[in-house]
C-alpha cells in the first residue's frame, strides 16, 4: 500500500510482535526509510546510533516497556525532540495520560487502522521535518553552509560537558584567512565569497570525523572543534588544513605572505576537565568552555605575529580537582 504525498523521513517501529511490525511497515510504504526494533533495549540502541524522525512505540513490551523507553529518550537533550506515537491495545484515559506524561505526542489503538496510522504519521512527520529545517536554517551560515557561531557555541557546551564526564581531551582550532581584506580590495567581494566557500569546503573535508564540528564564526574566521583529540591530533588536523588551503591555489596577488590564499591557525587542547561540574549556588568547580576559545584565540594571535601561514599550538593545563 503506497502513501501519497507523505514527506520523506525515517520511521522506527518498536513492537515485540513481528506481525504488528510488518503490518505497520506495509501501511507506511512510501514514507521513507522504515526501521524496526523488537524490544525496548534494541530501540534505545538504534535511536542513539541513528536518530529517526518519528517513533511508533508499543506501550507494553517484555523487559523495558514503552513508557520507560519514552522517558529515557525525552531525558536526552539530543533525542528529546523526536515525536513518539504510542501503539497500544489500552485506549482508556489512564493509559493515555500515562503516555502523555512520559512525553508521547499521540496514540494509535490496536489493531492499527491503515488510514489512521497514515494520517497521524503524516501530520507529525510534516511538523518534525519543518521544525528540523527551521533549526538548520537558524544554525547554518548561509554562505558556506557550515555551522554558525550559535551552533558552534551549543556544540562546544555539549562536547565540553561530555569531555568532563569521560575525562577525554578536547581540542579547538581557530583560523583566519591571511590578509583577507586585501583579497577583497584587490579582487572584489564576489571573489572573496568564492574564496570563503572553497576554503570552508576544504576544512570540512579534512575535519571529517562525525563528532568534529567546523563553523564560520566571523567574516574570514573559522573554528574546528575536535572532541576526544589530544594535542598531537589537533596539530595534525591543523597542519592538514594549512597545507590543504595552500594546495587550492586561490590567487591572492596582494598578499605579502604567498601568491595564494593561506590561513593561520591557533590550536589548543584541554587535556582533562575536572569532573566536579560548574556548581549551582556555589563557586564554579572548574573552568568554563570560554577558556578554550580564549587560548585558541591567543595562539592564533601569536601565529599572525610570527608571520602567518603557520600554526601555533598551545595546551591548557589540567586544573586540580581538589
């Protein structure tokens, strides 16, 4: 059965009854990618590996039941916006209130009716995809397609907290295109925009791990956030970017550094962040992510002072947790 004019997305169907899973999958043919899980533990693993756009979740399953799965997902900031529709054989008010309290957006009774399933999924999928598009627009630099400053700051907070929990190092690169004002003055702003786009694409290709984040935070200024990366790893990525930008061979006739566009990079690493958190009503118990930005900015300044088209590497000491 094909569903007409449904927005394309990913649906995760979670039910311990394989017959129900197959029936729901047939009802939603044409929607997009359909995935399934047969228990709550498997569902949580699949969602964390590759978050779907919408979840159809059996309320009552052996082991981890649907209400527990729903609550766990709603407590995770990275997954809490995924709409969850409960599939249940109990349509009484108490069960509906229980599901809404857990964070569900809707209910479908068993046995599921094709027209009702399609209508409910269509409505919530359209809303989810529209919201995602607005969020991407608000967090994307319109010229380069990279993350913007707002998205970078959010990502830094998230990865900083993760590094504090795990004890892993975290690194940051801050880079400028050398003498970019002279580039624009000599060749014009349209060429300047093309230069920015090409360099942005090169940086994105070289910072290629899924957790790495590249952002444009100013006119010709970029940052690269490198979670779980030590000083040697940060220096390796920075050197690759310096060499990669030079290989692009973008003419820069007014640069005193080189005949082509080049970049300067400040790299810094926090080896280990104290695990005590930043406190509540008491004094903060550890550094703020701003120290990483400040140290990378100072390293970038030293790279410029030393002649540009180079890297200066810094490392923040691990503050005492006592």
